[in-house]
C-alpha cells in the first residue's frame, strides 16, 4: 500500500522543482533568432544576471550545465601551466580543480574536510608562503551540495586581500545564486559561475559566468581560450554570437519568468525565505539526532548551508531503505549521499521554488519513514520545525 498521489516532489539539490509559471512561459512557439524581441530578451537576461551576481562586470550565458560553466570560467582566464589553489570543503571545488587539471593547469589542493567549511586563515597563510606569486587563481564554492557546507566568501576574499596576493578569486555559486546573498564586487570575486537548475528555478541546460574587470583583463592573456567558451567572441555585435550559434530560446523564456519571479518577491525576501526554511529543517534534524542514528554532516552550526542539509546515518543504518520508502510510498525524492558520503548520508534540499508546505511535508514524510523502518530517532522533529516557523513568521 502507498500513500502517494500525483507526481513526485523533488527534495534533491537539483534539478529543483520548476514553477508552473516557468513551465508555462516555455510552452510557446519558437521565434526568429534574429528578431528584435529575442535580442531584447538576451539583453535583459544578461543585465539581470549581473544584477543577481551583484557585479558591474559582464555576464555570459552558455548552453551548458554547471560543469560547462566551470570550463567556461577556467578557459577564459587561465593558461596552460598556470598554478591554481583549490579550497576543499566537499566535492565540488575539488571537481572544478580536476577539470582544470585536465585542461593543463597545475592544481594544488588546500586540504579541508567534508565536515567543515574553508578556514580563511589557512587560505591567507598559504598565500603568504607564495612569495613568487605562482598561484594565479583560487577556486572555491559558496555552498557545497555534497557536504552541505557554506563557505564565507567575503572572509576568504578578505584573506586574499590581507595576504596582498594577486591571484584571481573564482567562485562556484551553483547552489547559492538566487537563494542566499552573493556580493561579487563587494567580496572581491573576479569570476563567478552558476547554473539554471537550482535557485534560478529553470530546467537544466543553462550555465552562467560573470567576470569582473580584473577577470576580463586576465582574459586578454589566457591561452586556454576555445571558440565555444570565448568571451571575446560572445561580446560581438551579432546576436547569435552571444550563444556561439542558435540561442536556447525556450530555456531563455523560462529563465526570464524565473528571474521576474525572484525580483517580484524581492531578493531580501527570497533570502529570508531560504533562511527560515533551512532552519526549520535543521530544527527537525536536531530532534531526530537525539536517537543517535542520524546527525548533521557539518559539525559547526554556523557552517550549515541554507540550501541543502546533509544528514549522516550512523552505525549499521543504511540510508537507501529510507530513500526508497520516502519515494515509493510517499512520492518524496530525497538526495543521496555522494562522493565520500556515498552510502552514508542523505540530503534534503531547500532551495529555489520552495515554501513552508513543501518543507513541512518533506520533513513529515521523512519522519513517517523513520517510524516505519524502525530507525531510532528523537520524536517530534517535524513539530519542532512547525513551532520554529510559527514563532518566526508573524501573523
């Protein structure tokens, strides 16, 4: 017997649930790729992406996922043989560094762990040792969706500045843009990238890169540039150059509506919504952890992200039966543990098109699964989340 009905609800860190308004915006005929309306659409999207990144620099749109945007960022500012410093806090900065290594870049890993955020003091100390200035770029993620860690990008930027180092600061904002504050210019970020399928509430397929003046100046010296990713080509006067060919029209229609929804809600309210819902999830997990079988992956409370919570299952307890129960019996798809946490954790995403009923429903389903499978846990986690929201959301 099952208690699910209708389509599954995705509580995974991407692709996230796409709003009906975005799907409806995409459900229309294609238009002439040389038409004035499509040119105006591109201009509006590029301007609003820079607004979202909070930069006076330029933004670029790629028909690509986040891995493609990684490559776009790397190839436009680096050269073969350059050395970069990768800041580990989970899987994804390391993955970005692996991509750089395959392009012919020398990669040094500033070792971290999967239970903590990057320590800015360690970044500063390493950069002070680089007297010859061999390190040309520093790679970090704002939120790592595998570990659930959030890195203090402002503090890392200050550490780079304190070390008086000239390396470019490059940040992956795939799991953070449109969900939590990102201040590219104020934080000293030179190149940032993101994707469409998480906080921007659009189907997978669009990658975004933003470049500061320093980033674009480095671009003039980069020898990893290739025709498809090249910023110079995409800054041409002809519209199709913005996409290196035919624009992904329907994804652009969807993105336009998604950005409009974010700006209509107002970004401060978007960020507050994510903070409140994330803390509701954390309140539930804190209660469940009293049973000793579950616990937070990220050890320090202030390093837990507002877009995804990674939950460890301890001892002999396997997350797979819980994931299967929630999906097959209740229609809620939770994120699996990935990388070093494969088979040891599950993830609850709370990013993008998300609201209180979705979060409380997800927590309730998890609690049903914990009960049904006899997994030890503190009772009343969902109620703790409800009480938190009731205290914080005024009548």
